[in-house]
């Protein structure tokens, strides 16, 4: 049987990505609540992916910095 392991950095990335997806969905779905559909669905999809990028980018940059510092420490 194949063993499945996740280290701390991968766990942080997975958890933060799931949180970002939920937050992006909530923001996109509630942004036009009083008007139901104030703009076309293409704008909603673009807004979702834009928010997802803005929310996930800092944590992935943090993980890259963490990895670079860990490699610099061992060298």
C-alpha cells in the first residue's frame, strides 16, 4: 500500500489554500447580495481567482522564504 505523508510546510499550504478558497467564494457570492447579479458571471469568476491569488500569494511567498532560509542555514 502507498504511504501518504505531509510535512509541516505542505500542511500549511494545503490548509491556507482551503481557507482562501472558502473566503474567496464567500466574498464573491456576497459582494452583490442586494442586487443578486449586478455583473456578468465572467466578472465573478475573474474576481474569485483574483481574490484567491491575493489571499494565497503571501503564504506561498512566506514558505519560499522559509525554505531558502533553511537551506542557507544548513550550507
